[in-house]
């Protein structure tokens, strides 16, 4: 008689053992997540897009197209635009380290944190602007262009600003008062602000301000702002950016060139003599030694001297009302 068949039953794991395994897996997953999170927090962040501390004007394209002139200080072309009320580009040169040092010792912050605090307080972004090209034959032209069209194109590409301010590195400026000027309500969206002037057109080649194209101008210049400090509204700069470089008439003097462009546009000329004060008055915005010098005479020394005066650096933003 054959033996009776044997039945084998798979034994079930105990409930206690399953619970331990599940808890162990959960603990392992949680610990791994904690470790990865801790590494991500402690690892230094690398942001590919950051706000530049300086603007470098680069001119490398041969076709004169409008988008070939702008880059940030690290040479990376940018598509995002930093939003501010006003962008102030301080025109400087490779040989002007002394002026930049004096500016940082006086009204302009010397570090990134100081620039950020000033921007938050005034709505103005301040950057040094310098021009450079690998083509030596273009350097002479670029020296003039960096203060004109190339600067505005680069500034417009980097900053979404209501106003664009061109300033030289040899003037003493009160950023708080400049902010109040730009914050004023204006009925005209296309605005050109500066110390306006007219004057004789120089036809003698031996004179400093000789104008080779004097035959196009007559005996007197049209109304235009002095070159060391002037302001264009966003609508004006947008119109300039849209045009090709070779469509602009260039005169020998920067202020005349900008003024001629403004004549061709429907802009409002806003004359403000507080932008070119000869001394620190209760309401001045900028000080420079006009007409003796195009900016401050001996700027490295004068910037420090002015900043030491209470009427220049420590006076109230708005003059006190006389009772």
C-alpha cells in the first residue's frame, strides 16, 4: 500500500518580522533623504545669472547691428533685465583707477553690499562702464561711442529701467536727490534731462572744441545738455536701441551728438541746473567745475574735499522749510 501523500505548506512570516522590515525600509529612505537634503543646503550655490557689478561695452560685430554691443562684465550675453527706477552708468577708463578710488571713498559704495543698500534706498543701480574692443583700429571711435550709443544699448540690454543716466567719473553726486528728481511725475514719456545750453560752433581747427561738421550746424549750437551728466527716459533709449549704428550722425563732441539725436525725436527737454552746481547748495544734485573744466578740476582730490564738507555729504535730502 503506497504511502499517503504529504502536503507541504509555505509558512507565513510572523507579523512582527514584517513590521520590522517595513520600519527598516522607511527608516533607510528617510535617512537617505535627510542626507541628500543636508548636502544640497550646505553646498555653495552656483547661479549662472547674477547682477553684474560693472558693465563692459564690447564691440566685435562688423555689420553694425544693434544687438552686437552689449555684454556684462563677465562676457556673458544676458536676456534677463534687472528692474530699477534708474540705471546710472559712470563712464570711466583704464587709466582712471585714481578717480574710481576717490569715488568709492566718497559718494559711491565700495562693495556689493553697499551698492545693494543704495539701490534699495534710492531705486538706482550704479555701475562703472568701460569700453573695450580687440580691434585696435576701432579704439578711437569706441572711446566716443562708449559714452553715447554703445552705452545706452548695453544698459538697455541689462536693465529694465525707467531712466538711464550717463555720468562721468569726475563729478560729485548726491544719489538721494537724483532719485527724487527721477521719481517726479511727468506728462511726457520721452524725456531728456540735463543742464541745457547753447553756444558758438567752433570752426577753427586749432581750438579744442573744433567741429569738423560745422557747415551743417550754422553759427550756434541747438539746445542740448552738458555731457558730464544727462538722463534719457526709457522710451527714448528704446528708440535708440531699435536703430542701427550706422544710421546715426556723429559729431566730434558727445553732448552735441546726443542733442542732435534728441532733435530728431519728439522729446521733452527738461533743463535742471541743479545737475551742474558749482558748489554744494542745500538742493544741489551734482557738483562739477563748469565751465572751467568739463567735470571737477583735479577730481581725485576735489571729490574727497567735497565729501568732507557737511553741506555736501551730510545735508538733508530735501532742504528744510524756512518758517
